[in-house]
C-alpha cells in the first residue's frame, strides 16, 4: 500500500446534512411511511422507477421514500457518514451487528453455496455459520486459519465459496488479517471479501485495502456508550441497494431495521470517534507495554511481540494507534476471576461485562463468555486459554490512576491463595 486512507479527512469532505429549519444537526425523520404528491407516483415506486432504493430511479429522479423498513432518510444519512469513514460508495445501518452480518451473507449466498471463514471470529457469527446457516439455509462454511494462506487458498478453490469472511482484528486473540493479501486470493477464486471491522474502526479501512464489504457492530466503538445495539454495512452502491430490493433484498425482507431516532443519536457520536479511538489506543499501548515489562502474558497488536504487529503496522491508517483491546492471560479461570472482581469491586477500574468500545473499561473471560459457543477443542485451536481476560480499555479517570489500580489488583492475585 502506498497511499494511506484518511477516514477523518474523508468524513469532513462528505456533505453535511443540516436540520429542517437550518439547524446545525440533521433532523430526525420519525415517520414509518411517506406520502406521494400524485397518486400515479406510488406504482412507479413499487416498480423501482422512483425511490432511493432503486439505483435506476435515484440516478434519474432523486430521492423518494416508501416505508421505514426500506430506506429512511435519517438512517440513510448515518449510512452515508459511515460510508465516508470506510471509503465506500454507500452504506446503511441496521438494528444490530449480527443483523448486518446475517443479511450480508444471505445476500451473497443461495442455498447450497459455501463460505470460507476465519476460525477465530465472534462467537455469535461462529454459531450463525456453523449451526444456523446449514440447518436453516443450506449454506455451509469451512473454517480456516487466516495466517495459513495455503489453507485459505485451498478452501476457496475446493469449495468455490461465494464469500471469504474475516474480522480485521479477531475476537479475542487480536489476530490481524492481512487484508490486501486475502483480498487478492479471494478475488482470484471469484469470492467476495467481507470484513467485520468492529474492533478497529478508523484504524483499518478494509475496502481501500481491497475488501468488498465492511460490517460493523456499531454497538461497540462507534456508539461508544454501551447504550444501543446497532450495526452497519458499507460497500458498493450496487450491493447496498441490492440489500433493499423489494423482492430479494435481505435487509428489506428480513427487516433488521435501524430506528431513525437511534441513527440520529449515532450521527452525533461519529464525529468524535477518531478522538476516542486515539485515546483508547494510547492507553491500551501504555498498559500493554508496562504489563509486558512486569512479565505478564499480555497480547496487544501494538507490541513488537505480537504475531501480526508488522501486518497491522503496514495496513493501518495514521493517528489512531493499535486499538483499545488487549488480553491478559492469568493462567487459570480462578485467578482471572479474582483479578476482575478486585478491579470491579475494590477499585473503580472497570466492569465485568462482555462487549467493548465503552467509555469505561470492560473485562471478560473470553473462554467462558463471548467465545463459549466454541467447544474446548475449538477454543484451544483458536488460542483462547481458560484464564484469558479480554480488556477493553476505557477513557475515564487518569491513566496513572487506572494503572495503580491494576498493579494493586495484580499484586493481590499474585499472592499465594493459601492452598
Ligand atoms: C459484538 C460483535 C458482533 C455482533 O454485534 P451486535 O451488535 O451485538 O449484534 C459481531 N462481530 C463482532 C466482532 C462483535 O464484537
């Protein structure tokens, strides 16, 4: 990669949507249905000759909305902002990250088609691909180790997969995908590269790096407040519009719609996502470095000791660091649990809760929580040890205050338990 993408500049260059009365913020279009001024407009909308959901109509006549499960103007604007951030032609938001993942994969695959996916992916996505899809849709998935390019290539060749599905930074081992290399392999075998970029918004821009579609669980960093469940899809105009097709569009027909009030709120958070990512990353790096100096088993892509440190450094955009997540391996579940209890109940360090990207620190034991859909063998294969704590570093308090709390808790756990 020679030219780096700048998501902050791209967002600033995109059109600013004003409110109905000249407000600096856009208005909320809180309507589930939309009128037409002439009765003969309605059949044209349904035939796809008018309306934002038809590229043909959009090019010819401009916007005309139909019904809230289809495009809504406020959600559409949020989608445009996300598309600018991801460097894609178009984007649209959904009611959840998993809603976006399911819709995208069902749009690409028909019954009997195959997917090749990384074996280190979010537990819900893993269950969707491994159990739900084969049972309900006849779409099957072969799971591969992304660092083994020969295995990826072989799987794509043998299965004639429609999609190569990966996470830019994988949950919870923080493995970093080599997006340019994987996109080249996927395209050689006619597969689309779909990337879940939930862990690394702003830091990685998968489409400029060669991917076809980007998905986010907006629930995490983009929201930043752990208060709403939301998702998004960014890609080509043709693909985003196909999701809303009245006859075969997965978003239109499965209906994981984002509420315009939620979309409006999220448009007010996106402008400071870059600042938040920078702070999350800066703190995570200091913590990871200091933990490593103490001899702890810490895994963070910003450390030279991380397996894909160079892979990330080569692809990442400038100014947002290496992400806000690291893992700490305490060896056993008991020690991991004790550390988290001290940090939550004796200090104000953070909370024992799944999820990530919150302004407060969140800690969870991956093996017994977010990755518990995987069997013990699958967890071992994915590098998830029982004492592994995933930490999503928050922004509150001072860095030194938080570090002192962590050191105190570590010292308490390191003391023998008297057995
Ligand atoms: C949380 C998460 C999802 C699922 O998103 P929801 O918004 O909870 O539906 C998908 N992928 C990753 C990487 C996640 O962390």
